[in-house]
């Protein structure tokens, strides 16, 4: 079936450059068991002693479920063109199969409110909150979960496809597959490398199957969001460091990019992963399915990774994308003996290095090495810092403001270098539940008082709004 345009909400035209902000359902909605929502794997994981900092949970989060109207008013105050959000599979299909009409109605109201105020809804189907009921049948290690994902995608499109133009299948499958199934620091908390590789392949398969089905139903803009890095050898003259950087690039970037873009797993990564069962996971036709054409690629980037092939006996870690201090000592899928030395750069509260030029490097590299890629959108970029409210009630987050503005500058430079970048979404709109860190880490350009749920636009948010307004005076992003 194909949905006709909603009579009350005509299609919004994209501006020359799309400015947005992003959240994820599990991190902001709360209402974790209201109106028929079932347990997600993160609800279950939060009940495991020690899994989440301070024993935090997702029951209230930042109460976006009940505060969408006021939160959308903030989006308008910031001047956002688009809001990137995710739907919760556990809210729409609590057991992974049966449809919860109240969950669909929530997202329908959200989409209507966005469109009524001129904000483009940019929907992500999977931002890590698998229904716990499906995990109990193997989760992403079970090939059948890919088929259930297609059912979920079809259900969601049937409810929202008359108004939502942009459909993202997955957000950061690296994290949901590897950190959840190999490293164990993300839900569902498993530590099994073979299971993690199965999760990678089945999420790829789910992406391809859903992309094909959404296209059949009439979706015009379909994509996926990957978290990508620049893997830089600590010593370019050291073969061990060069090979370690190759392996990290393979696991973090090419294992996810190349099946989607080229229809094949990279040969060197397949060799690195020998013995983990990839050959038995891939069925005839899978790779062609996974390579179904997409209309955009979302790029999430926070920092580069300096990589060494020599273990760091000190226990220090350079703050790489795959693990942070709560994940110290975590294994890398098929890549033992890797360490991440420090470049002595400034650090965020996540202990991630600050190197804005890396974003330019990444965006230009993608277009150069994968010339068939569709347009790029920076779908997440931002920084956690320990914000403190001033006596005047304002949040003078100087470091976050500089981080965002400097990275937008690098997007401008990447575009000048020929990168086909069409938009930028800052992470995150709101302070929120930061996965295994609970509420300890604040990424928002809007501060949330977790006791009162009061919102305060930080200085970084006000500066972002000024940047958006100034950009509309020209034809490209600018201060």
C-alpha cells in the first residue's frame, strides 16, 4: 500500500542546508511502562545491579512523552529546520509483534505538532531499544528478529508514512551490536564475539529488508546512520600501529559501510574475523538485500581514534569511540592487542578528545573512497561537559559552544572540499539518559533539571540558534 500526502500537512520543502537537533526515544521519553509500552532491553538492563551508573533507570528520563508541546516550542525558539527522533519499538510493538495503538498515536501526535510548526520530522526506527520479549528469543543473534523488524517498520510507516518523509532504519549498529553483544556494557549486556557478529549481520539484513519494504510502500527518502571514525596509526612508521589502525577502521567503519554501499564485507575484515561464523550467517541473496539503494547516509562523529598495535600496560585509554572509561579493558571484535594512546588534546567529560578537523577529514574521505554514496547528513555531533548554572540562571557552557561552532566550521570546509553534506544535527537537544552513564553526562544544548524537569536553553543552544539564523542570510552554513 502507498499512503497519500496528509491533506492538512503538505510536504515540507528542504532548505538549502538542513539544521536540526536529535534525541532518542529511550533517552528522553520516560513513560517507560505507560499506555501499553513494554520492556525494552534497556529497561531490563537497568535492573541489572551495577549496569547503569548510580542505579539510574529510564522510567522518567526527561519526560519528553508528556512534554512534547513545550519541547517543540523550544525547537522553534532555536529555529530548527528538523527534529531527528526515534520511535520505540517496545512502545509500538511491546512484545515485538503485537501492535500497541496508543504507542502509534503518540508518535502521530508528535509528527503532527512538528509539522504544524514547520519542523521536519526525521524518524529513526531503531535507536537500540529492542523489545525485551525478542531478546528472550535470541535478540539480534536470531535471524528471525530481522523479519520482525520489517513488520515493525511496515506498521510504523502505515501510521506515519503520509507525513514523514525521512526514514532512518538504524542508528549506530556498531554500538547496538558490538557494545551490546561482545563488550557487554550496553544492553543486553552479553559478552560473546560470535553473538556480536551475528547481531551485526542480522541488523544489516534487517536494514536491507526494511529499506526494500519501505520503498515498496512509497517511502521516498530512506537511509541509515553510522558512527564513523578516523583511525590514525600512532606511529605511521610502525607496522604494528598501521595494522592496528587498519583493523579499527575495518571494525568501526568498513564492516558497516561496505555491505551497504558495495554489497560485500571487506575481505581483510572477513579474514580478521575468521572462526566467528560469518560464513554460516550469510545466506544466498543476503548481501544483495543489504545493498538496497539508500537516499542518504547519516554520519555520527564525535572524535578521531589514535591507534596503536602495542598494548597499553598503564590502563590509560585515548577515549575511543568503542569504549570509554566505563568500558576500560573491553575486547575488540577480532582485534586483540589494540590500544588508544592520547594525543594530549583537550577532552570532554566523556574523556573523548576534541579535534574538530577530524570531521572534515572524515566527510571528505567518505566521498572520495565511496563515490556512489548518497548525500551525507551529520546526524550527531556534540559534547558532554559538566555544566553549572550561573547565579543569573544561565548555563555558560563555553566549551560545548566552542565544540559545536568549530565542528560546524569544519563542515563548511568539507563542503568547500567537495563533500556532499546537506545538513547538521547537534547532539543533543536535551540533557538525557546517557546509556550506561545514566544521568551523569550532559550532552544537551538545553539543560534539564532532573528533579523538576525544568528546561533552560544553554549558551551553546543560543549560539546555535544565532548560527542557524545567520546561515539563512546566505546559501551555505555560516556563523
